[in-house]
C-alpha cells in the first residue's frame, strides 16, 4: 500500500501530557477545530487547516470529533456473553458466570468466532488497542492473535495461567502451562503489532511453583508484558493473605515472584496501601483502573489521587465482563463518579489522557499509539459530539472546550462513534454514516 494517502476532516483533539488532578491545564491539550488529519501509508504525517490536493483520498467528518483510538488496558475476550450478569461479588461471580463461559474456548472454532466478534466489538466502541485476557486454553490465544493480525490491531495478550482453585477444564499444570507459554511466545510475541503477556489470572489460582515459572519466563524473555489482577475485593485480599502468609501484601506476592516491572499491568488495585503504591512507582507497574467493574461487582472505590501522588501509573479499563460496557466513554464517566465519591474531581483531560496517551506511555508504546504525533500509526476514531435531544442541547450550551468534551464524555457512548480506522484502514463505520 505504498503511497496511500488519506486525509480525514474533523475537530482534532488529543491530550499530549498528564494534566494531573490540579486543574484543567490547556497546555496538555491540542485541539484543532476543523482540520485535516493527514495519513500516509498508515501513519500520521501531520495536520492541515486547508483541504489537501487531489493526491489525497478525503473523508469528510466535519463537525465530528477526531481522536486517537482508545486503549483498554484490561478486558476479557471470553466474557462478552456474561456481561451484565446479576447478583454476585468477585469470587462467586467467577464460579457462577465466568468459568462456565471460559470453558467453551477449548474449542478452536468457537474461540475463533468469539475472538472475531470481540475485536469487532472493540472497534465499534472506538477502542483500537487492548490488553486482553483470553482463557487458559492455548486455542483461545491463537484465535485472538489471529483475529488481531487480520485487523492489524495492537493487542497484548497471553494464555491464562491457572493451576489450582479452578474447575476441571480450566486448569493447566506447571509443565503444560510453561510449554504452552513458550510455544505461544515463539509464535506471536513481536509479530506485527502483537505482544505476549505472561498472564497470571490472580494469585489464588496459581501455585507458588507456577508463579515462580511465570517470573522465570519474564526474566528469560525481555520485552514480555505481564498481566494479572490485584486487590480487587476484600474477600479476595483475605484469601491471598491466607494462601501466601510470607508476603507483606497481595501486591507483594507478585514482587516476590519477579512479576512486577515496567511492562506489568495489574487490574483494579482498589485495596492497596501506601507501601504498595510505592512499590508500583518503583517498579513502573501500572494499575488498570476498571471503574464500571468495581461499581458493578461492589468491589470498592479506587483512590486514583493516592496512586498519582505516589507516582504510580494509572490507566483505564473496561474489564468486561465484570465491567458493564466496552465503551471507554462510559468507563471515563464511571471513573469520574468513583473519584467524585472521594472528593476528587477528575477532568475530561485527565480521563482522556489515561485512556489514550497515558496508556501508551505506561505500555511503552508512545511511538505507535495514543496520539497524533507524526510517525505514529493512524488508529483514529470519529465521534459525534452529541446524540439525542438532551446531549445535543447540552452541547449547544457549552461555553468552552473542556465543558463540551466533559459533557461528551459523560453523556456519550458507542452510539456517538461514526468510524474507526486501524493504521489508516477504516474497519468500522456506523450504518448510515
Ligand atoms: Zn478482569
């Protein structure tokens, strides 16, 4: 596709630096109303206020918001079918809903169909990159990576390690788990836009021996990611304390086994203490904050400001199926409410940063995703500012940019999305657009 030139017209918005919690610094935001985003061979070339010449394929989304695609740092590909399941907290929820759904991914054909549906759903919600939990089955990882490869998406994933406290059909063992990981790393890690993550479901479902094996994999293969869950729910935290009496805290279990580092993504982190926050900052491991999941499962209110003060990176995640929407707009709106209950006002800039450039930075992918810097891959989304009479009226009343973007973030969802491009290829378009 050498020489392919695409120009997309719209209101270009990106958050280029961490605005923190102290106010609404406009220096962190770049907004170019009614500009053309110029894309050549799948990469951002620049932007222009005037219409480019006829050598460019032009797509006119004037009056719409053009943004870098969202990055969801924690989501479960096999759980679309159990989203919005009633009446359980974390540990019951896993037994009742999640594990039965995950059993079906042993079947490669089922896994292939489900993975395609999952990635297309991400694209239809404006999410262009994701850190994903498939299942314990090797077939679930092959299927997900294959589907991501076909779409050219940036996906980070790995086989779930789980050798205890899980039902038949969802457990591996030390030797098999390691063989599967080594095989999958060889096949997928670093291929196109795919990276492998050593994926420990959570400390209770791995034996100390398996955690040790996971740490050894991390040490043996530089550049791997690590993903897991930490301190989501109080009952879970108590269980981990019983299972690992030698660890100072739940997070400390992962440190002991060599699993914390610059490429570690830990979902939730609701019940952390000051020493944990320092440990995150020291290692560079990030918390994937999943507000709709924390509310839905009644897990607790994560203190983003305390993590920020400690210097620990925080990104945003849908955590579907515990979360109730793949929409990062819904996720940001829920994050605002969780912080609001703790007396902290999350700005639209801070939320957008965490879901785009901040996530790219925390994942060490800033050169590729999260913004419109020249040279980055053109993962782009076009959004209606408002859908429906209430949002349209609210949008018309906005006096300044932050007010307008905050109302979009709070009232909007995937129905606002008009189109999604991956590396300059349009892969989603709303019917009628
Ligand atoms: Zn999760």
